[in-house]
C-alpha cells in the first residue's frame, strides 16, 4: 500500500491556502484524494484531486468570508476499489477576520 506523508497547510496569500502532501511508492491503487476543511463550524468537503502522477500533490483552497479562526484540513485517499484510506490532518492555520475576502471587501468599500 502507498505511504502518504502528513499533509501541511500554508497561507500563500490573503485569498489562498495551499495544502501539500506526498505519496511514497506507486499511486496505482489510489483513484483520488478528498480534502475536508475542519473548523469550529464542523467539517466540510472542499474538494478532490485526482492522481495523475506519482509524487507530490497539492490542493489550493480559496478563503471564504466565513473562514475566521482556527482551520485544519483533512486529506485521505479513495482507492481504485472505492474504499477509503487513512485520514491525515494538516497543521492548524489561523485566519484573522481581517484576512482574505473580508479584507478585500473592506478595502473596496472604503475605496469608493
């Protein structure tokens, strides 16, 4: 079975968080990965990424207006037989109310 490294999350700009992980060994048994956002509001599926190549994987998450506070992401593989693999959690990301969409919206309003 393929080994998946612990995913990590980093905020790359005011609008985007990048989640990255690596698969060690062949990905032939993995169909795709699901990515969930976990916050005080609960757990929400935010996307999936297919396995076209061995190696490094990433998922870009666009920060929404409701993303305030502590957020982690959970990544897990869905195998070719549609069974689910082990869940792996990222590090915590803190989104301040002034980050992301909230900051852009406030800038637009005060700029008129």
